[in-house]
C-alpha cells in the first residue's frame, strides 16, 4: 500500500514537472519569436541558459502555487471559524507570490548582467504586478476547484452514510415480529402432539415454513406478492389450529399481479394486527379480505371490526410499516377506520 502511494506521488510529481516545463518552453518560444528586442538582448535570449531559466522559473512558480493552494486549503479547514486567521493567511500568500515574482525578475536581470537588477524601469513594475495578478487568479481557480471536489466528496460520503443508516433502520423495523407468536405456537404444538399427533406434524411443517421465510427476508428489502401470500397461508394455518376454524382469508387478488413487490412481512403484520385487536372464536369468526385496486396499484387489506374490550391500541405495527414504506419509496400507507371496517391500503411496487 505504501509502495503504491509512493509511486502515485512520484508519478504526479513527474507530470507536474512535464507540465510546467512545457509551459516554460512554450513561453520561451513565444517570447523569442514574437517580441522585439535590441540585438544585445536578442543574442542573450537565444541561449540554452535562458531556456533553462524559463523552465526553472515556471517549475518554481507552478510548484509553489500547488503547495500554497494545499496549505491554504488545510488552513481553511483548521481555521474555519477564525476569519481573521484566514484573512491573514490570504494576505501572507499574496505577499509571498509578489516576493517570488520579484526575486525571479531580479535573478533574470542578474543573469543578463544588468546594471541595476533591483529596479524595473520602462514599465517593469507593471509587468510584475500583471504577472502577480494572473497568478492570484490561477490560485483562486485552484482553490475553487479543490473546494468543489471536497464538497462533492463530502456529499457522496453523506449519501453513503444515509444509505447505511436507512438500511440499518429498515432492518430493525423488519425484524419486529411479535415475540408472543413463537411462544403461542410452541404451546399449540405441545397440545397438538398430545391430542392430535397427525396434525402436529403438519403444524410443525407450517411453523418451519414461517420461520424459514422470516430468515430469508432478513437481507431482502422487497419480495413478491406471491411469496407473501404463500407465507400468509402458512401463518394463518398456525392461528387456525390455535383458535379453531374461525379465521379465513378471502383472496380476491388477480393472479396477473402476483409478481408485484412489497416489503417482506407486510401482509403478516396486517394479519397479526387483525388477530391482536379483534375478538375471534367460533361464535365470532373473522374474514380478512384481500383486494387489488388496479388504477392505484394498491393492495387493500380489510376486516370487520370486532374490538376486544381489554386490548391496548398502540398502533406501533402500522407506524413501523409506514416507516418501512417511506424508507423504501417515499410513499405512505393509507389507514381507514369507519368503526365497522378497518382498511389498510398498501402501495405495490413494480420494476
């Protein structure tokens, strides 16, 4: 890993050297071919040493610009809430660039053998200031580009964290099967083994199917309506054995929409809600109606209200189902209660 990082640093360094050297050569050729100088200055410019100075100067300027932009970027992150420090950093960098340009021009005059290398007559100061302003613009563009990349990286990281958070929340909501169900099922199984051994085997098979489906759903965000209905049949069978033949499913869903998708254990939660909050026995049987609304692409689960007198209505199951739908598709379920019938409308999802 360290070797790969070193290789990347070396490769980037070589690329920068090639880029800045190319700019230096281009500027040198542009100067000697299109600028007018005296014979003495022209002879001095047409030399390998002048070309070398241009290449060196552009590498110094380029590398300094990159290093200073990185330093400013780090200072910005460290002193985000200390504006006076940021202003001081910008002023220092501007001064450093001005001094660097001045030093390069003095060096160039010394190499040319000028009598007064530290002064710039004939518009020399204007050239110095112009080059300095151009460098500040380039530095500003580098900082803006780096800021945009940092912002994009932070947005991508935030999106990834939000996705992980949603997945964790969804899994937690999905795992909320009523813990009393297993307890009641085991008690029923013990009773069936004692009084109806033949039916106990069938009961065990359906109980196995129920928990196999629950385990399969742990890593699934969606399942098909067909799989949910197969699961519901096993789930209701277990309750029918426990309660007696007094709970039924009136399935009026067309077979053509059985491949529609919905969150796993959705119908189980609604069926459990019916059993939990209603009186169900042979004298008061319960029928759970399943309908499909083609225009709205919704599944309707409806039952007659036979409210228990001692039940405490928490509504947590429906709140959890609503939260799962909002996390999945930003859509919500619809709950209707006219005191005679309880209806829940579930959006079905299609690829």
